[in-house]
């Protein structure tokens, strides 16, 4: 631990912001990276002489800040990402969980709470950091789930993030539905946030994303729908009446809906993000699934 005065910290903050970046990012660095709660950070202006304890010294924080100004995500620099009520481990081998993906959990849990999925198994395909699986495990402590990813780096990160629910959530390596063969026909809820960015648009991404986040987790093929086709090829694994809920890119819902219907899914529903854009698609296996 490092103890400094509030005046020293405020001076340091001004110097860092003069180099670039935003106050929100700096507050995030101090909160997640040095243990300074944001409420305490804002109180410095009123009580600058107060002693402040930090888990990192200012030299180390300066180094992290300057790397961030070179467009390295703070989440990767710290190896941590707050998401929902969790503090997740993240590495460059997994996507950084986005706030909008929290709404995918809300859609899925709403369907599960209504009893639409019975008491069967749930699964998270392409789990990455394991964020969706962790949220579902917390929301439904009496249900079991499976988190799947084909990337060994992602499997390792997800296993770490899911260690506290390891008795109820298995983390398996494999391609989409393939590891779920033992539970074929018993999956009552499947969620996925697959790669959905069209390959030609990858160079247009923000450099922070383009240069640091894993391209296989971003690249959705020429039209952005390649991973959805792979997902829909395995929907016979769903239990009768089971749900598939996915996140997709902006403007992709009209192209996805006929693909979902052609795969035999019914009750296809669009769900919006906080800005009112179509962002999630939910669909049900028919109750008389062949």
C-alpha cells in the first residue's frame, strides 16, 4: 500500500489529464487499479489534505496511464474488468465484456423466470471470459450450465472466472454445440454473443479494439453472419420449447430472422439495447421438435 495526501493525488491527476485521456478513464484506473473508490475520488476536491491509501504507487499508475494513452485497453493492462456486479479476469485472449451485453442476460433470465425453459440445462456458446455464464449461474443457483469455447486461452480465463460456481458450471473446449452432445435435446436455454462484425469492416474499428482484442472473437465472416449459421446448424440440440438468445450487430436482425425461421425456430423476437437499437434476437424450439 502507498499512502499519499489528497493534494498530491489531485496534482498527479491534473498532470495525467494534461497528457490526454478522460477523467472517467482516470477515475476507472484509480478505482480498479489502485483501490480508490470513485466516491472517495470525488471527495478529494472537498478534502484535499486527507490521507489517501492506494494499492499501487504513482509511478506504476503513471506507467499504466501512458500505456493506455497508447491505446492499450485499461482492462488488459490491469487484467480486470468490472461487469454487472462482478470483477472479471480478462486477458488479450478474450473480448472485453461490454455493458450492452448485460442486456442479453436480462433477456435470457426473463424467459427463464417465466418458466418458459423448464428446469433443464443452460449453455453459453463462445463464452470468452465466461461473463454470461457467470451471470446466469448467479441468477439461477439451482440450475446447471455449460460454457463452451474453442479457444484454449478463453477456456482458461472462463475457468478462472467461473471457479466459484464450478460445481454448477462446466467449462468445455470445443466448437459451438459439439461438446454438448451428452445433453442433446435437454438444453432449455442457450445464449451466445458470437463474432458478428463483417470482415470488410474490421479495419474501420476503433484502434483500441482492432489492435488489441482477439480478431477471431470479432470476425463474423464476409457478411457478419457466419457464426450465426454455425449456431443455427445445431439448434436440434435444444429441448422442445427451449430458447436460443443471441447478441447481434446493428442492422442484422432483418437478415437473421429468416435464418432463424429456416432452422425451424419459432416465436422469434427482437430485443433492443438501451439506445433503442435492435441488438438481441430470441427464438424458441417448437414444442413438437422433430
